[in-house]
């Protein structure tokens, strides 16, 4: 046996020996919570809002038993986890599993394979993820360290969310019933707290304690349902080191912009005079004339003595004046959002997959459905809001999940005719798109991919009803973002701006308002994988489709059998 082969075997054995299996139990339950002067019941995991943080290492396995003790159906999605051959654990209801009914349970089993950084988990049923979510932190293997930065003094998870003063499920059900847009949230939150700019919130404001001269790792997660968010910290710059659990080329910025679903890891050095400084976040609202939550959430960065006690300046600041406030971009500052996204690149040159086997062109955007006869609807001019990809408004099945129907060969649940391009070409970003193009067609359609095929997708935003940035997420995969731009994508002109050297690796990409994004990946994970806008109001309206990736050759390229406790519809 050669020395190289022996070394590889020893390394494999070492990695296998150091990998752990983490067992957790998630109890989904109703919990009374008070925010903004009001108390009402919310759905939580283990009574926590946000839910428990899961900490694992690259190569570890997770076994999470979910018991549903709430009044709603529920599933859990492990956002950004590749789920290699374990699509049964991915979580979107009626796509990879039937929901866990009240009183039922299901155990998710999967392994983290070659991923490090910040991901998160959340409910994937109705609008339960408003309160059912938490961080999933993946550390390097025991034999490894962070490859692009030194270990920080400590780290903090910073979960950005939003809050309604009523049950979010009732909010979306009311909107679905009337066809109108749902109510916007009443507040944004940082780690579950709105901050002291809101009434009745000053005592519970989240505080992050730092010591002068030390460096901290902040793991930002945007768990908000329907808003992209700008984030800044008064007096401090941040160095971006990772996004969506992929390391990045370092760059320094005073402002982050995260779309729902995205994560960003930054290093922050406590290099300012001792005191208290606001961390603040508010919406990036890219659509014109569309209502959004225009409030601002805050947390406090507080300098303390190494002993943990507030230093003199902090005590003085806390007793005599408000913390310093950062400068946030304007709500509609598309330039700031674009500049931040452009700064995220891979740490060095990457080997892009190729040649491309599937060149796909997907339009993404809003639309309108006619109101059924003898009914009154709450959308524009008495219509109902809708959304679509390539003019197909995605409908979830109800009698069987798409994955189970595919695995068992059951017909009538979905069709495999999702179009590779829109059925009609038009000026997608025109100021006034013809009303004849406003109404999509409902369907449960997938696009089939051969195992190992290379896929390049142009995601083209449209200006039907309203142009808006769409954060598009692909389950079970990460992908290289080759380019983004504004206007209608032109393959001859825009291919020249593709980043073929160090494109970032993401699992959620913002398709710019009235613009486009181009992504590329290898279909190396068999199963059914949802593709959707991570603004939950848009997926509710149908802005989704699914890839069906066929099995390859042999067991290691094939979907695992379904678990015995897979929920039934």
C-alpha cells in the first residue's frame, strides 16, 4: 500500500472517529409571550423564542425528534444544509414530506458534509417560521481551525426577525381568504426583542457585551418573513468573513444587507471609547408603492471591564444619555444593497463546473388572478394577488408529497413539464407591462435534472404589478453566483461581466429589483428540491418551482429509502 493511500485512510478514520451524533428533541408548542405592551400566544420550540441554537462540527450528524404539541401542522427545514441523499429530512411541507399533524412526531436524520459557518433552521409550514426558528452553527472539524481568520474572543448569534401583534398564521389565512396583501409586521426584532425605540420594550433590549481591544465574531441571520434588512453598528466597522456557511474574501463595511434566509458572519473589533452603541436594523424596501414595516429595531453593544462589570464610561453612558446611533441607508437605497452584495466573493479562485448541460431562464415576479365569480376579492381592482416562475404559479399538493409520489411512482400529484424558459418573451422590466401578461397559470410542476448535470439558471425579475428584489433560495444545494444586473438579461452583452474567477457560493441570492441573477451548480444530490422566493408572502402566492434530480449510479448516488416514521397525509 502506498504512503499516500495509507495517509488518506488514516485521515478518513480520524475524521470518522472525531465526528459526533447530536440528539435533540424539539417540542413545538403554544407559549404566551409579551411584546410591545401586548401578550398573546405564539408557536415556539421548547418554549423559546428564538428557538434553541444547535452547535455541531463539520462531519457531525443530527437526529432531531420533533413533537407537535401545537394546534397547527408543522415541518422543520434545515436552511442551507446540503442534505446529501437525505431529502426526506429537508422539511418543506408537501414537497419532501407530509406535515407533522397536531399530536404527531417525526425524526429528522442527516449529516453535515463539508460545510462550515452559520446556517439556521425554521418551520416550513404556513407562516410558522415567524416564531419557529433558530441558529445552526457549524464549526470546523476538531483537527481544523477557521481557515481565513483567527479565533475570536467570543461570538454572538444575531437573529433578525419580525413581530406581529397577532397570530401570523391568522394574518396569512386572512390574506389568502380575501386575496389581499397581508398586514405588515408591527416590529422588527434582534434575538426576539424589538429594542427600546418601541413602546414597552426598553427593559428587554438585547445587549451584547464587549471588552475594549478584543475581536468578536457576529453571526447574523435574517429570519424575517417578508423584509430584507440593512444593519449597522454605531461607530464600528465590520469585516465580512463568511456568508451562507461559505468563507468569503474579507472586506470591511459599515452596513450589512441581508435578505430573508441569508446569513453573514463578520468580525468586529471593540476599538471605540468605552460606552454603549446601538446596533440597528430597518427594511430595505425595493418595491415602489408597496407597504412595508418602516420601524427600526435596536440592540446595544456595551463595553465592559474584563471582569464583566460595566466600565465607568459605560455606566455613565447608560445613566445619562442614549447610546450612539448608527447611520443606516435609506429604505429604498438600492445602491447600498447592490454594493454590499457585490463585495461578497470567494476567498480565492474557484473551479467552476462545466460545460453547462442545462441553460435555464426563469422569470420571477408578481401577478394577479381574477376573482372567482360572485365573490369580492381584496387585491387591486377586485382581483387576487399571485406570483409565479415562468408564468406557473406553484401549488402544493395535499394528498402526497412530491418526493414520496416520485419515489413510489404515484401519478397525478405533479407533472414534469416546468418550462425551461418563459412561454412568452416580453419586455420583463418595462414600466408598464401589458395586462395580458399579468395572470399566471396554477400548477404543480417540476423540472427534471440528470444526476451530475451542470445547471446554469438566469433568474429574471419582472415588473408585473410591481418590481421587487426577490431573494431566491434553492433547497439541498449551494450555487455560484456568476453575476447580477439590472434590466432585461442579454446573453451577448451580460456574459462579459460574469465573474468566472472568484464567484461567491450562496444558498440564497437576491435577484435585483427589475434585474437578474445568474447562478451555476452541479445536480449531485438526488431528490426533489424546492426553489422559491424567501419572502414568505411571495411563496404563499406561488413564487416557487422544484427541481427533481434523478438518481445516479449505485447506492452513493441514490436517494436513501424513506424513514419508517415519515408522516402520512
